[in-house]
C-alpha cells in the first residue's frame, strides 16, 4: 500500500533523506526537544520510509510529520529550497486517511464545524462593535474590498483594562481596514480552512477554500488580518487547485496600511510604548513581507520598532503553527519561551506581531503582545471618517 499524495513529493523526500542534515539547527521543534526524529531530516526521512513501506505504519511511526510548525526556516536554510512544510502537509493527509493522525489532530477535524460557527458568531458581534466605532460595513459580500479577520481573533472575547478595550483584534481589524480602504467594506464569514490542512484533512481544506472563493466572488481586493490565513489563501490554495476570482488581489492588512503611510497618524505620545517587532513565519518567510510592518510601526510609534537579534529571514518561530501546540504542546511552549528569552535579554517591553497564533503563544506567560492591527485601529479611529 502506498501513500498516494507523497508520490509527487518523491524528489523532495529523497533530497532530505539523503542530505547530511545541513538545516538541522534551523528547526524550532528539534532545537526545543533535542531529538533527531523531529529534525527536518528526521521528519522527511520518516515520511519517505512510510511512503516506500520501509517501516510499519503505526501511530508512533506516523507522528514525526505532525511535529512541524511550518515555519519555513529549514527551507530557507536549504541550498535546494526544499519544500519540507508542504511535503509534510501531504504526508499528514495520507496518514490521516489511513487513520494514523494523532488524536489531537483528528479532534480538530471533528470540531471544525462547531468552532467555525463560534467564529462566525464572534465575527458578527465584532462587526457591530466596529460599526459602533464608526466603521462602514456592508453585508452580503457586496463590497469591492473585503476583509478576512481570522478565526482565532474572531473567537476571542474582548476585555477592558483601565478603560481601554484589549484583545478585540477582530473589531480593530474591521475599523482599520474600513478606514484604510476609505470606503465601506464587507467582512467575510467562515474559515479559510487552514486548520483542516494542518490536521490532514486535505479534502476538507479544499471544500473550505472553494467556499471562501465563492464568498469573495465580488471582491477586487481581499485584505487578511491574520498572517496564517493570508498565507493559506495566497499560497496554499494554489497548491490544491483552489481557484480564487480572477484579478483578485490578496494582501495582509499591514501591506494595505503601508500603501497609505501618508495617511497614518502617529499614536498619541502616551501610547508610544517600547515595542519589539516579531516576524511571523507565515508573513515573513511565507509571503516575503518584511518591510511593510516595520514601515507601519515606524509611522505609528514615531520611531523604528525595537528588533530581535534574530529577525527577518533569520527570525525564530513562536511555536504556534502547524497545530504543534495541540500535537506537541510542551515543545510548543518551550519554543515560545525561547523567543521570550531573546526578548527579555534585549530589554523587554511589548511585542508587536501580525499573527494570531504568535500573539497567543508569546503572551501565554503574561508578556504584553499587541497585534499591529490594534495599533492601526487606535491611530486611525479618531482621525478618519469614511466617505
């Protein structure tokens, strides 16, 4: 019995299986747990052997492909630019079809519809909060500019601290996108399907992607507020032949903001706190977007943001991708802590990011982590009136 999706990945598998592990030090998972099995070489070799029938197909043997955050660091360290993350996603799909996915990944698939409904309810409430703050939103997907917020932010429950709203990234994204578009926008419901792809449900991912493409049929510009969702729509859809509307432009919210720097006011002086920018893997190495968030933060803060020693192409992962917090939770926590250690060694302060999972992982110990979306909304809301 073969693993059919991996047939097309044979060159990538062989490139890793016969490599002397030159990218070993790039992997956040194997760096945290110290095991060769979870290095890029180990994960790809396990997939190679499983695909060729070289080892017995057991849940234990099938585990390594699920120990990848999808951070692309090994790809960038590879002279061949080998697509480890994409290959491991296909390995997960083959293994899930044989019933060998970890229970935590299977649970993601089983609960997906329930969690999507919860996200849609949260999103509807966020739209009303954004409208109360002046955002112009039209229902029914009729606007030329449409916004995908991201399920993690849509499900989050906003709180108020010292009279200021916190953890309301969903409403902040709507406020910021409407102000930057300078016209009414539509907010897209449903999930992009990324959790299903990471859990091994390729068919489910395709179905969600096609549904997303249908929902944005009238859009000319699709703005995405979460880095992981932006990468899934802009890159992963094409890998499984999901066709977006012709001439649709997909971009992250910070890319839209960077096009309108002259319209961005600085934050009030009391809100210009010390802030270090964390490059989200999906936005940076995934989509090649490094300058836009820095330009936006520089405008908002009145100075360039603080930087990690390891940044841009060399940035280290926050541990939130690839479902690793569910399949390999302790290691995911260690990855996040290593990033916080780097932050504290450089003087601490707040961390700014563009990724919901990074925000969750880096802030899990109480470290102040702010989405760039929130900073945009704070700066724009008091100065802009949509036409």
